[in-house]
C-alpha cells in the first residue's frame, strides 16, 4: 500500500497528494506534474511508468532536451483537484511578472527513487506554489495531518519553506490562520536543540517547535538527505514528528496542547495550500520537495508509522550527481572538459584568478594541468550538490560573481558557499553533466568565448546566448589532469 491507501485505511484519507517522483495511491495512473519549456512555451504532463509507480522522468528529459523546463503544475492525486500552481502575490510579491512567484526549474533536483530517475521540486528563494481555492482541506479548527519528504540538506533561514494549510488570500490574517510543515533554520519565531535545521509548525506569525514561542528542547536539529517531516493538528492538540525517509521509523518531537500564546486555540485555518513560501507569500526560503499529502482528520501515529515504512520502501536515493560512473564523489580529483563540437580539447581551468577554458592535454605543462584539475567537495551550501576546490590552491574554490567564474579563497560566508555550489544534473544537450548554480538554478556553468560563466538559456547578457547553449553547458567529468 502507498501513503494515501494507508491514510484511507486509518480513517484519515488524503485530501491532497502531491509528488513529482511517484504515485501516492496504489491505483493512481494519472499525471504527477506538468512541465513547460522555454523554447516554445509548450507544456507536457508527466505521468507514472505504471499504476501506483514512479515518475516517467524520461518523458520530461525528451520533452525538455536542449531547452529549460519549469514545473508549472503539481497535480493533486486525491481526485479533489487541489493542484499546486504558480503562487500569486499576497502580502509580498514574487519576482515573476504580475508579482507571481517563480516556478521551479524542472531538472534542478535529480534523484533516484525505486531505481528510477526522478526530479524533485527545487525551491530557490522566490519560488512558490499555491492553491487558494481548495476542496476538502481543513478549515477553522478541523483536524488534519500532513507529511512531506524534503531534502534535509537544502534549507535556509529565510521565511518560510512550508508545505501545508495557509490563508486563501495570500495574506497574514493573524495567529492561527495557517497550519503548515516548516523546514529550515529560521530562529525568528521558534527553534529547537542545536543549530538546526528543524521541523516546525508554521501557525502564522510563528514557527513553533513546541508549546513555547522560541526555544523548545524536544525539537532536534535534523538533516537527513531525505527527510520525512510531519505536522498534524486537532482542537487544542498538535504534534511534530520526523525521521529518515531512507530508513528506520519516525520519532515524535512534540505532542501536546496548542502554543501558550494567544490566538492559536481554537485555530482559524483557511484551507489554502502552499509550497515553498510563507502564508503571506514571503519568498525568502529555499528547500526541495519530493512528495507530501494533507489529510482529513487527525492521523494516528500508527498510520503515520505505516506511511513512513512505505516511504522507506519506495527507495529514495541520491542521483550520484547524474554522472555516468559516479565520478563526482567528494574527495576525488577531476577535470571538466567541454563537449561542444570543436572545443572538446578544452578544460575548465583558472588563470590569474579568472576561470576560462584552455586546451589541455597529456603534453601540457604541469602548471596548465594543475590549473585544470579540481577536487570535488560536498557542496559548501548543500551536500546534495558539489563544490570544486582548486588542485594547486587548496582552500580556493570555483565561484561565480556577477555571473562570471573565478578562483577565490573560501571566506566562510554564506554568500561564498552559495556562489561556489553547483548542482549536477544530466547534460542539457543529452551528453555529459550540467552544473546548475545553487543560487541561480536556471543558470549553468557555461563556456562562452572560452570564458566560464553561469548562463541562462537566453537572457540579457551575451553569454546567455541560446546558440550552442545546451552543448556549452554540458561537460565531461573526466580524469584529473594532475
Ligand atoms: O508564521 C511565520 C510567517 O509569518 C508566515 O509564514 C508568514 O505568513 C508570516 O510572515
């Protein structure tokens, strides 16, 4: 049985079920999500390989070959039509036209699930999905449960990476007008043990880690690569639970009465659904979503434990960077060689602190070879991505600044970490590997006039040129030159 079969058996059926990776009902054979490609704005629904099965990621790859796709709809599998689409402006406006939030880049969170390639929903700040007109979602003080599977290594302290129940007008309507799962290390309203990240409940004007505003010792820092996060609530009672989506069971981090702060008992839930944003369309957060559901009724711990076992059985695993042979292993030294016809003898190297491509071969000087060799490190900003440390300048990394690449010393700042982190995915040309910028996920490492940039597929800079883009952003991860 899959997640929503188990919730139904427990008497608390799913009223929303969202996933870009797999079906959440054994009988589900519909579409999981829709992608839209930039080349012609055409859309394509992505379904499952079989009823109750995994996403047909190959259909996305074929449709999006050589162009950039965004996830335009995340379909509701429950039959209630609670689909998630581009979030509209509210208390805050998003960066897209009309004040809408951005859509997620469809290839930015590649994984394996059950031995199949699939893509998650990569939320960079500014990205958000919402449904303000739902069917069957809890209102007022009605009971509900929610779980989501997130990338526990991809988070920040911005407000607010949420999945769950929010205001139907995208505004802050006061304490108790939301009930959503939050994940990240924001400490403005609440926090738990350690340095975070934490699973908390976003109840509006407050991320709660327990009964108190602020600190609650029972809520641990938790950062599994694949994280199961749970929040559920019923009259004057709610809970936070969590676990490793790849193994083991769930632990309960809070189980008790509503916060000892006015306004949260009774709750005033409005029944919209948000993903990746705060209730008032705050857009400061980042994270990655793979699947999640909302139920009618307060699920029992036993039901959730069965759901957790089924999530583990689904077999989430890292993609291995999308690299044939898995050569993007932290600690290994590599070269990054162009695949563009006519340029395949060129590798990414640093020279005078700038980053360019040069012709490098076995007879090259030792300086050239060292300059063109990089040591793979776990991503400075997220361990599900990678960073590249210079072979001959240890402590210096490949980083972008004003969209151009440089070799620079790691100054320990979060900006440097983000600028030096790249998320590997299948080569956009269909060959090799492409590297999306962690903080600009629609921009990829690209050579242009033999200089290396992070480039989008079309845009205002010369180096964003669509001509030869797919080949220029596709690299061979090869043996190190030194
Ligand atoms: O509760 C925390 C946040 O506060 C909500 O997500 C947002 O609506 C408000 O800014």
